[in-house]
């Protein structure tokens, strides 16, 4: 590995991220053949193949998977050093990568806009994924921070709560349960549900809720988007267990109704999660502190605005 170059490591990281030599080359402003040569030279230095290649896809070998985590750590360390040196030169421009679960997109962009008003020199890169995807991106060093409802136990991470999130069951206004009161959980056992995919924190919370009532969790139509689920519920395809923050606009417009089920809404926290600890870059530490200090007030203000709009 001593003969490996920074360009080779960057090429390796991007090919692993995109599963494509062409897309990695586009991001590096190189030709695919130049990227392929960088990977070939790195494989020669390592002494093992790092990718499995076929006509349709590129995937990591076992050796590539082992190497990738350390490469991301090395690139992150170099980026951190670059950020510090840039500030020492009198400039503070740098970037923060933030991942969020889809339910957070209903409040986090405004929070980030407020942060940018105070830190115009910072670039923010925002991506959306489910809980498992964000945990893997944190593990691989692909994002600096993640905002999610269930912090990952499978990786060593620093997770700090900053606001409360209500979860409940929503229905179309014309559903027969929409105006019932004190509905027992057992009454939901035969209802059609639209559910998030495995790996979603909302799906996991729903399953815990039903299992706590000793009822088999619904196994209805799966959708990977809260937006698609809300549309399906409004079309009377079934009920859905959702973050009431995610359903906020439709609830305020009376396009959805949060039905009155005993034990709901379930309250859980929003967390800001990182794996950097004290070594987290200063810019990312600033954003984490901002979310912890102002996140709860920002969410309350946004949903109060909707209620009075």
C-alpha cells in the first residue's frame, strides 16, 4: 500500500460509490480508461483484485470491501487537514455532507437554510436514504452527519436527540375509521396497510408498536417513498403508519386524517448522528451544534406555521 497514490485511492472510492468506471471518470474529469488504469495499478500494489467486473455492473470483492473503509477514513482525514489549513490561510470554504431519512425532508431543508444564512462560506451536500442506507454511508465515511429517528446500533456512532417526532396511523378522510374514537389496536388487525420497506426506521417502529400489542405487524403493499404512501392512502388503498411530521401538509389540508388509536401517537426522538466524534471536521461540528441547539424550535415553528396557514 505504500506505493498507492492519492489519485488511485480517489478513483477506487468513486468507482465503489458509483459501481461504474464511467461515472467515476465523469466526477474526476478523466477518461474511463484513465480510471481503469488507476484501479489496475492499485490492484497490483495490493496484490488482490478489488472489483468484480462484468458487462452490466462493477462490484467490490471481499478485499475491496475491506480496503474501502480505511480508504474513506484516509480521505476524510485528508479533507479534515485541508479544511484546517484553509482556515489557517484565512479562508473558511469547505463542504458538509448530510444524509437524512425521507421523513426529515419535511423540516430539515429549512433548518439547513437557516444554518447557511450564518455560514455562507460552507457548501452543503444533502442526500436521502432509509435508516440502514444512512448507517452504511456513515460507516463508510460517505457522509459527515445523518438525521434519523432510530440511531444505528450496528456501528460505533455518536447519536444525540434534538426533537420529538410523533408517529401515528393515517387514513383517507372517507375511511370508516377516520372519525372513530379510542380505536383498539386489535381492530386494525384485518385492515389493509401501505408500509415502508425493510430497513426503514418507520417500518421498524410500526412493527414494534404492533408486536407490543401482541398483534402480527401488517405486511401490506410496500413502498419506499412517504410521498407515494400518502398518495396511496388518499386513494383509499389502505392505512399507513407514518411520521406525523411527514404527513403534516396533508393533515393540515384535511387530505389525510390521523386516526385515534389507543397508544398513539408514538413519540420518539429525532437524532443527529455522526461517527467522527471529536475528530469530526469543524464545519460538521458547527452544523451538529446548530441542529442540537435550534432543531426543536425550528420544527415547532414550521409545523405551527402550517397549522395557522
